[in-house]
């Protein structure tokens, strides 16, 4: 890391430490003891605790490229371009989950069927398919499709669970992503152990990912690698980590991952809370990633330190957050495609993760429950990134050609604005139904990766229970 990064990281840790002494009552040390109860001892039975339910999500998005940007598609074999793209899909999840059998070792199964129904099937609108609408080789929408999103068996002893099969997993490096009509999932074996009161452990080995908008399983690839026939893939991801809460107001997370022949990645996260939001509350968040190349270096040479620091103030219905993020490395801060393994504060429509990039975000949110409308929230934010410099990147020298065009990024910058409104139904047959509308505008300089785009999304998610 550069000296400036070290200084800023020290400031972030100092701010957490300082607040720890500012409010002793909120900083009561939490001793690590054995968990007071065993989850398995409370198992109700395989059939007795069976449940059947799920969610259905109506997902609409309209994008417009500007400043010369164009989407490409083919119509009657003729290549065409257009600045607009629309995707409208109904995604439904039907989840059947048994309870754990009783006894020392409990056994449970979980199966979830994912279904997508395309509501806008125009080839011109969907622009040949993407990770939004599944399309065939001619660019025609696959009108309706289904797959097994989850299919696993779980074994539990005391408070430790082993899961084998297709599953969800959540950590700072490998995390299920659910920002489309359907979420991703992973195939492999994982464990979660909560044998201690304030200390838990997680780990897993995964060989395939079930993408958000595909029927088949895929090998893992990186989010920012070049795509197509030359895209680098791997079929082994190992991860291990722990969540630890040393104080009532301080939560920490430590994770590492080996992505075979790509990289080794390490993550540390900390969140500290101080004060009472009815008067004034301060939340400090720190996220740090270290990434280095590994094995065959299919993603090229990588030596990257990336972090974000956020400071949030809350008073009753209002919150104001300031976030600074910095990439120290001549390549993108990269993560696994079809995962949400990027817990950085400025990961928005753009990830603000260009080589050597610095970014700053200001965000404001209001919770209308304080004004008599529970469930209604609004937010607005503005983020800017600058100093993007990929001219010193040498990772393609071994023939990997991982990051196409990165060397042309010299002093690139970009900015993003967003506004959103969300409402959760509080009671009645549609209780917990969530409706969210967002509008985002991103503007990038000539060689910035994300380009210039405006997007409106309207997403409605309805949960349901059958049994």
C-alpha cells in the first residue's frame, strides 16, 4: 500500500478506537463463552418443521446510453445499434424446506425451484440478452424457463451445520447476489459454526455458480475479465473466515479465499456504532481487501489493496453518510462474477474500483415512519471517482489478457447520482411486500469502464407462504 493509504487506514482504526472510549456504556466488552443453547436440541423433526413458500418479483429496468454509447443487437441477421434497452421479467422462487431430524445429528433438505417469465420479449428492447434477460444464440428472449436454484442436504450437530449441494452462502468475498429477478447460488460444500456466544466461523469449497439469468451451472470467472472465448475460468473456490463481536457496539469480520489460478483474496470489515439515533448516532464502517495473484495467474499479475471508510450520522428520521474509497493497484479491484463479494462503501451502479481510483460519496436517507408513514423510505446520493490510471498495468504480459483496454485509462474520472423510494407493506395479506423505484445516472470520461448511462428500475417483491 502507498503511504497515504496507510495513514488513512490508521485514521479509520483510530476513529473506531476513539469512539470506543467516548461512550463506555456502549463499549462493554463481550466475553467469548460457549453458546447458551444448542439449536439441534430444539429440532422439531423432518416433517413437523416442513415449510413451503417463496417470493415472486416483478423486475423492470429501462436504460439509456448517452454521450455516444450504443447497445448492439441483430435483427433479421443485420447488425443494429440503439441507445435504449428494456428488461421486464417476473421471477418466482418456490422453496420447500424440511425441518432437522431430532437426535445428536440432525438432517435437513432444501429444494427451491426458480422460474423466470419474460414480460418484454422484443429483441430490440432486450438487445440480445444479458445478465438480465436470458436469450438464445439469435438474440431472441427465452420466454419462460425454470431451474433448480437450491438443492442441498444439511447436517447439524449442536450449533454447527454442514451443507452439501446447491446453496446460498454469504461472506465478504463469496456472497449470493440478488439484484435481478432471481438470485445466484453456489454448488459445493460449506459449514457454519456458532458454538460461541460472539464468535462464529464459516467456510466452503465451491466448484460451480448458478448465474442469476442462466439455466445451467457455470465455472467461476471474474467480474472485470474479458468475456467470450478467451475468458479465464476456474472451478475451485475455497473460503474460510470468522465473525467476531468483541464489544456490544463493534462487529468485525475476517475472511480469506483462494480462487484457484486467479488470486488469493483477504477481507477485513468492521462496523462501530455510538450514540442514540433519537439524539445523534455515529456509525463508522471500514472495509479492506488485499488481492494477490496465485497459481497460473490466469487473471494476470495482481497486487491490489483496496479499502473504504464510511462515517454515518443519524438523527431520528434522518441519516447522512460520507464514504471514501481508494484502490491501490494498477489493476481493477476485482471479485467473482455472479457474486456480491464486494462490501466496499462506494460499490453502486459503478463499483468505483478502477486502477488507482479514489472516490467519495455523500448519501442522505429519510425514514418516514418518524412522520407517521411506517415502511416508506427515500434516499439520494452523489458519488465521484477520479485519478483512474491503468497505464502502468503489466498483467497482460504473460498472455493472460485479463483486463482489455485497461492501459488506455489515464486520468479517467466519473460521477454517479441516484435517488430512490421504497415502501414495505406493514399489514394485511400483502404484508412484507416490498416496492422500490430507483433512478440512477452515471457519466464517465472517454475510457472509463462503465460509460455513460441513465437507468430507471421498478421492483416489486411479494413473499408468500403455502405451508
